[in-house]
């Protein structure tokens, strides 16, 4: 789910400049995250855990900026397993990250019309 305080902070920043800041960031997050998750799933399936960890690292800050802290936490767990991970450990985390993204994206869509 989304921490509304993070969105409110972005809305405050938007008042000082880019009025579409929240809308732009949400749109970018939704557009970029879907292919990253797809690639991450393929990387884990192929045993390329280091690349999956890099993808997870890339997602962490975007998730934090938009208050998707559950996604950030899961991405961090994936990142930490880059050297000692297995498919059995990582696939459930990728599944959880994808599920959490669906919830977050649905909630963030509300901010696209502000």
C-alpha cells in the first residue's frame, strides 16, 4: 500500500514548481516498473541473481519516493540475496513484489487525475 505522507510531501514540492510532479512520477513509476518486474522474473528463472538484485536496487528508491514501502522492503530482500539466493528463495519474493506492485499501482492511479 501507499504511505500518503510520501505523496503529500511530493505534492508540497509540486506547489513550488512542477504542478504535475506527482502525476509525472506516478506515470513514470507505473510505466517503468512493469518491464523491470518482467525482466527480474526472467533473471531469477535463469539463475541470474546478481542482475535481479540490480533490478531490485533500481526499484527501491522509486518505491520509497512514492511511499510504496512494502515494495521497497521486498526489493531490498531480493537485493540482499544476490550472492546466496536460490530460485526457491527468490521466486516467492518476485511474486510478492509483483502482487504488491499491482496494489500500489491501483492506489497510485488515484493521483494521476490530481
